C-alpha cells in the first residue's frame, strides 16, 4: 500500500480491493488495489485508454465492477447515499442546456427538498468562491464562456457540501489562458476546502501544478505512483520514463 507523508495517520476515504472492470472479457481496469486518504489530492495520469477515467467512474459508482470498494470505512452496497457525499465535474462541464446556470447548480438541492432560503444562501456562497455574479448565473450555458461553464459545473458539484470532489479532465476543452487561470482558481479552492480530490488528466504539467499524489496508468493498470519528482528521478520502467519525457517535450 502506498503511504504519503502527512496522510499515514488519516483514515481512508476510499479503499479498493481487487476492483476490476471488464467488457467482453477485456479489462478496462485490471484488478486494482488502492487507498485514498481523507483530504488527499490524487491525480490520475496517463495516455488515452489507460483506464484513468474508468477508475474515476468506479469511485462514483458509474462503472460496474468486481471486487470490493469501501467508502469512508464501509463497503459500498448502495451508491445512492454515497453519491450525496460526492461532487463530480466532467469534461466541458456537462451542463443541462435547457436550464440556466442557476438552475443547473440548484437542481440536486431542489430534488432533496432544500428550502429557498437555504438554496439562495448556498448559491451566494459558491458564486463568491468561483467568482461568478448573479447576471452570469441567470444565463443559459450557451451564453457563457468555456471557463464560466466550468465554474458553474464546479458550483453544481459543490452545492450539497460533498466530502469528495471527482474531476474528469475539467480543463481539457479550454484555451491556454483560461486553462491557466481556472487551474489556479481550482487549486486555491482545493486548499481552502481541504476535501478529498481525485482528478483525471493526461497532462504532466497539470499533475505537477495541482500537486499531491500522481498515479500513472497504462492499459488499465497502475504502473507507478508517488510525487511527480519521484516518478521522474526513479521511473519504474521504460514506459514511465518515456511518458514523462514526452510530456516534458510538448
């Protein structure tokens, strides 16, 4: 089991024991054993098709899997109560186009019966956190920029006060200037909230920027994990060295 300084004494938020995802007998995720501590930032890194998004979807119960997955100390048998404790941001935000930004953000809270005063207070709090104003929240997604849509997606993910934030390449569709600005804002949000964060990316630069533990994957398997500096100075095999060198060259 991987141990990271500062997290060795903290309880695990996730524990995976031989978790496997296969389609037609082909492994999208080979049997994987992994522990993620409460408050830890983990970046899933690797080329396309490496299994990183499949692993992330296991953490929210969106991929059927074999093996045992425990959340906050208990094996997950029913994902419905667990999902209330998870925030999920996908590529390009995944906003509902027929709802305003505010409607997207408040949808789950309204479904769970929150009253208007509670919803309005939470929206104001989150809008300040991600730097959106009331006029922007009243627009439909088509009337927002890519960066604004991602901020709305972040508000939606944080609306219910989750313990864990799961992000699947949240910056990949943005232009370089917006990507850099939003990456800085996300890093500040992670530090301010102190929650468990698991992020998928194929970018070594993003992994280094957000810090935490990097998990490098290939063909549905974890090849190596640790600080980016450790992966660079002590690569586990030729693939690790080649992947990191190629990313540095871009």
